[in-house]
């Protein structure tokens, strides 16, 4: 009986090992180095996730963001032939990425600058840089104003400084 169980276990392990080494042609996993297609909002979410990672150094975050932006935009514009559509698509992706991680504006611009379809267009990179900086600035301003709103909400019951109701208490008396 123990021999049969051992043989059955051996056959089971061998079958699993063979399946792991020789994936079926129906396996849907992307090949190593294959680019996944991301929508602009999905790119923004991925950039936000990378920027918020607690395990990556700032340089690793910048490198990963640049690579992610580059790959996503390259894939998105890969089938486009019209330069206006390429620029429009690139601007949309880059703006959303910059709004998601305004502190990594340089990495986003770096990722876009290496895209051949963009590098070949006169003035496109300058327009993209302006759009990225503008989107990052607006996102940062929105963050500051929401922080101000939260602070004001916490102290609603307090009167502004300098009112007559302020009382100074001295510890020396």
C-alpha cells in the first residue's frame, strides 16, 4: 500500500513538473519583455503605485516610471500613422501620468523623450514637456488646496488669531 502511495505521489509530482516546464500553447501569460497594453488611466494608476512604493528608492521609482511611461505610450501609438493623433495620444498619457505623480515630472518627460515617433516630430517634445509640467503643477496645487481645506475644517470652532478673546496665561504667577 505504501509503495502504491509513493508511486502515485511520484507520478503526480512528475506530471506537475512536466506541466511547469512545458506550458501549453493556450497559456495566456505574456512572454518576457513583452509590453502590456495600458489605457491612459491605467498608466496613471500604475505610475501612482510606483511613486507610492515604500520598497523602492527614489532613483528606482524614477527609472520604473520612465520605463512604464515609455512602454505604455510606445504601445499606444504603435499603430497610429497620423502625427497629430500620435501627439494627441502621447499628451493624454503624459498628462495623466504627471497628475498621478507630479514629483516625477522629469522621469515622465524622460520616458516620453525616447519614443521614436515623438523624437521625429518637430516641436513635439517641447509641447509635451510644457503639458507635463502644467499637469504636475495643477495636481500639486490641487493637493495643497485640499490640504488647506482639511486644515480649515479641523479648526472651524476656533476664532482667527488676534481676536480679543485670546488669553495669555503665565506660568510664573
